């Protein structure tokens, strides 16, 4: 079994769970925020839709320099746009992952700020950390946003308090 074979089922399950939560977002509440220092709901779901794209950058480059970050992503205004971007990015990173061999996935990837090395790890570890774990973190935030909006939460790792299937 190859390295990617251990990642693909986890990737597929977490992306499907994230998409399921995204489908519950009430578009009319995109401007709502639970606290003045919190992101608006529309900004959070836009961020979730963008995170898988980082996977392609991790798989196709040897690193990322935070000093060269571009302009922030403009929040999407419709749920259809959020789901479309999410689906496109998930598909792109999955296809890129399928084309990789173990040696490529185990190659080093580095995060830098200018000339300063912040961290270095194998590409597969960077993909888990910056795509899977980051997605799970923000999906958790999103479930709290939805709970505060009175939106029933779907089952993710088992039944939710709102649904038993």
C-alpha cells in the first residue's frame, strides 16, 4: 500500500463531511457573525472553500513563502459559488494526489517568511496539516456558527443531536 493510499480515504471522508456541512449554510446569513472579532459566516465558508486549493500548491511546489502572499480572497456571495469553488478545489487536489508517487509525497516541503525557514516537513504531512486538519478546524467553527443560527447539524462521525442518521 502506497502513502497516498493511506491519505485518500481520509481526504475523501473529510471533504465529503465538509461539503455536507457547507450545504446547510443559510445564504441569507452570510453577513452574520457570532462576535465582533469573529469572521462573518460568508467569509468563513469562503475560507473553507479555498483551503483545498492549498493542496495543489503543496503537491506541485517545494514550499510557500508567506512574504509573497497576495491579496486576501474576496468572500463569495452565494452558497452555489461556495460549493462550486469547494468542489473544484477538492477535485483538483484529488487528481494531483492521484498522480503522485510515494517519493514525491515524501519529498520535503517548506514554509518560509522571506529568507526565514519556519518549518519543513514531507509534502504528505503538509497536506494533512494545512489542508485536512485546517479544514476540520474551520468546519468545527462552522458547526458552531450553524448551531447559533438554529440550523440542524448533520451527522459527521456518528449521529448528531439533530439527526440520528
